C-alpha cells in the first residue's frame, strides 16, 4: 500500500497546502487503489477530512481512520 506522510511536512498555503499535496499524490500514484495517509492531529487531520468529503463525488472514500502514536492514520480509496 502506498503511503503519504503529511505529518513530516509543515503546513502552508498554495502549492504546499494539504489539499494540493493530496491531489499531487493521487495524480502521481494513480487511482483504483487504497492508500495510507498520515496526518498530524488537529488542523492537518481536519484538512484531510475536508478534502475527502469534497472529493466523495469523484469516488474518494475514507475506509478507515485510527489514532496511532499521536497521528491520525487514514486508509483512503482513490478511484
């Protein structure tokens, strides 16, 4: 399973924002697969959830969400 660890990167806006990094990861890794996304608790995790909610109409689904070592780990299906 491919993995995107957002917790290692500082937040920001523009090309460094969480949503842009998620879209770039989707484009680079391709669709029709389940991926793991790791986010810091708080704002970064909220941004992942907002992105997934907006992208639901495109087929993105959060399959699993759990707290591991103070980080939020998602399993997300990318169509």
